[in-house]
C-alpha cells in the first residue's frame, strides 16, 4: 500500500482539481484522527499556548525570545491545540517591506529542527555557556542554559553560543541555543537561563524585571493576568523537575509542531505523483529522451561508461509563476507554490522532471534482470550529470556504478540545483521569495522519488536498457539510493518517504538547514546579498531561527522516526567545511544510530559498536581526511577540501559496496585497520 488516490476518468484540468480535492480530504482526515495526547503529557501547563501578542520578555520585541508562547495562540482544531501567531512586521525583512506570514502562521507549533534566539541586551561571557565540545554540560543541574521537554520531564542536550558575526557591539550579540537532538513533535519545551550565566565581566546575569517579579510572587506593571498565570505555572512545573526557582533568571516555553502539519506540503505533492505514476510494469509513463550516447556506436563518453541517456518524465508540477495566467512553462518552472484555503500546494500542470541515466561498462555482457538501480542525489547547486558522466570521475560515482554493475539515474534537487543558483540570490534580496528554495526542493524531492517508481514501470523495457541477449537489464527488486552532500541531506527525506527504496548511503550528510547553511563554506557568497537586505546582525539571527519553519518539510531531522525503520549508512568526513559534522551527529543521536568502531573520536550520545553490523542495520561511520577542523562559531568555514577529500580513498567506496551488496543489504563493515584516519595513513 502506498496511499495513492485512485485515478479517475476526466479531462486533465478536471483531474488535477479532483485529485487535489481528494488529497485535501485525506490530509484533513489524517489530522482529525490524530489525538492531542502526545502534546498534553504530564507537566504540560494548560496555558502553554494562549498569550500571543504579549510584549517580549526582554524588550518590546514580541519575538525576543523566539520561539515562545508569545508567538502562539490556542487553536482547538489543530493537532497540538496551538497555532503559530507571528505579528505583522515581526519577521525581519530589512528595507524590503514586510514578510508574508501565511506560511508561518499555518503551523501548529514550532520547528522540531529549529534553534532558539534571544537578544539579552548585555555582553555575556561565552565561557559560561554549555559548549558544543562538551554538550553533556547542558544536562547538569547547574548548567547556565538548559532545555526541558516538559511533556516527559526529560532534559534535552544542547549547546549555546554568542553570534560570531563581526563587527557588532558586544551588548548587542544574540544568544543562540542549539538543541542537539530533534525536539519531540507536539511536545511542550521550556528554555531556562540560570544564575550561572555570566556577564562578560564575570558577574551573574540578572533576568528581566517582569519575569523576576512573577518568579518572586509579584504582579509586574502593565502585564496581563494571562501573562502572570502562564509564567507562574511554568515556574511551578520547572520546580517539579527539581529546579530551584531562586536560580531561574529567565524561563520561557513553546510547543513543537506536529509532524502531520509540517509535512503537509510534501505529502500533498507526493500524493499526486504517486497517483499518476503507479509502480506498475504495465504502466507506460510519458517520457522524452533528448540524448542517447553509446560507446559501441562510436560516441565519446566518460571512462567506465557504456551508455548515457538524458531525458525527462512528465509529472504534475506545483510551481507557479507570479502571474497565474502566464502561459510559458519556463516562467512557472521558476516560480513557487500557490496555496489553497487549507494551506496546501495547488497543482498547476504537467511539466518535465529531468534526469540523467548511465549504464557502466560492466553491464555490456550482463544478463537480463541482473542490474540493480541506484537513484543518485547530487550536491549543492550542481546536477546529476556533473557526477554520473564526469570526465575523470572525481567523486567516484561512476566507479560505484561500475563496481556494482548498476544502472544509475539521478534527477534534480530543484531550488538547489545548478540552474537554480539565481533563486538563492533572489531569496536573499527579497525574503518573500524564500520559498523559491524550499517549495522547489519539495518538488525536487517528489521528482527524485518518482525515478524509483519509474524504474518499476514499462520504462524499464526501453531499448537502451536492454541486455545484449534481450530482455531488460533492470532488477526492479533492487533499487537503492546514494547521495552526496545535498544528496546526503535531502536524501534522508528521500529514504524516509520512499515506498520503493529501503537501503541508502548518505555521504557527507547533515540536517538542521538553517544551522548548517550559516556555518558552511558555501554560505559566503550568498551572505553578501543578505547583509544588504538585513544589515542588523541580531535581526538576521532572529530571521534564521524563523526561516527553519520553511525548511521543515525537507529537513531529514523531521523524519527521524521513519528513517529509524530503514537501512541507512551515514558517512561523515571529519572536519567537513561544507556540512558541519555536529548536524549529522544530531540526526544520528535522534535516531539512536550506532557509531562504527573503532571511531575517529567519540560522539556524545552515540554508542560505538563493533562491526560487521547487519544485514538490515543502520549506522554512522567517520572518515578523517587529516585536514584542519573548522573554527568554532557560527561563521562560514574556510575551504579545506575535507568535504570532497574522503571520496578519493577506497575505504568509503568499499563500505558502500558492502552496504548495498545483494542479499546482504544493510551490512556495515569497518574498512580500516583502526580508526579511519585516511589522510594520516597517506602521509605515513
């Protein structure tokens, strides 16, 4: 069962409308049938959402801190009982007017993958904060910064840092709190700053007067009864967890959104795709082949390739130009979603989902039905062809396809693909265009997922997929996934939502989009545009925290429960300057993945286990190219080459081949003698 909607006999426009209505009905039913019990566990204050509009705790900025109950209202119709309620003009937009809040305010809580932002208004001591290097400090009773899941009474590991951007005045720096595991959907979360938080001069930081007045039993002037009741109740529940109220200098709370709500846009797009593309060998999809290269016919191909095919698959797309009456498909292809009354994407029309497909030399003499399929996910602002048909095979993807005797096919991560580079600039200069990235990536995910279904249709019988002695080469029971960088990030969502692929290797992966991007070496050229749009550093940090809500449907951290049921191998490059290691560790910690032993270094919260593991296992492996580590802080890392270097060694490829080995899928080996310090071994 894949949850598809039956195809009806109707004209194409009518079909689109009818399928959309059916999809809305299914989503509505799913939301109605989910109970509120998960959001209302023990210790959850009844007034946890219902003080929207109250001024901020630290100043008049209603979003200081963010997220908080000040940006939530009650909504009995939502899964969580809450609804995000950002005030008009509260999302920083610089001099470009205001940001449309519709997408934000349709959420029934805040991001499970998001961070916390506040501007204390004083210079703080970074040394008093729980550091990334020792996250266990955040779980101590005397930690200066603490996160609590009040729904189950458990502490949440985190680290805290001051914004590293320069120049800015010390007293204006943002305090950023980073959870080191996904926040539980629907949970009630509390953040606490204790008296162990210090000012830059070493003196104890003191909380804002309104909060301290409530803590000490008073009634602050100008505050509502709802405000006082809410924070008295919150402080009481923190005392139940063992906190000394006298040491609580500031506490605030918020509700995490439901999985159903945050995934709804992607769910809607996938419903349409699955309906029109059944994984049925008798189904004849509409494809167009634009290029067929064959070495046996004298065509020039990259070494190791027998055939290369480029083409497209016709699928319903949900991207719209600013002018809905626009007739040019290219204009719509550069657009973003339009939403219906339920906040779900409206289907527009059929459009091309492009792909590159290769057959390695190893398949020339292969018998029919012997070739597995690898769905390939490309890197940031690149394209599948840049890997699958690259001269010299710099990323060794052709080598993987050749060694496995596999047909490899890759599509586009729309929004972050080679031809979408301009969208990143447009999104940075006009924040109302930010969905050009996130909406397109939802469409791109659907298009990539469609390729796995495509290989189970009549498409597998095409001439260029025929064995020398007749019959299709495709073994449709062995369809795997391999992704690099962006393909290792979005590939997590691919694996979690695919009903075809159960085994995947995610190379140099990550999660938590807005945390990753700012630290990535790739961020530097994009940041220059954003600096002009939002020049104030504190406002930019507030904006980054809020924008995670738009990334949520395509963030693998929000699919950790589904990923835990699949076979996945996450391969981390130590010192990765493009995808911070700790973001991959956050995903692994949430999934309770094991770390392959002997590890390069221990990871907080991950158990190192001996190999081999499996079949049917998942885990995280470390490979150290022996290059400098990125500096601490939330700034773009300098280019070191660590992100790409590990693919030049045989060990990651050897591990990948075993993980995807026929009949032993999900087997994890340790391909090194001792910890995989590849660069160090090479020097010796």
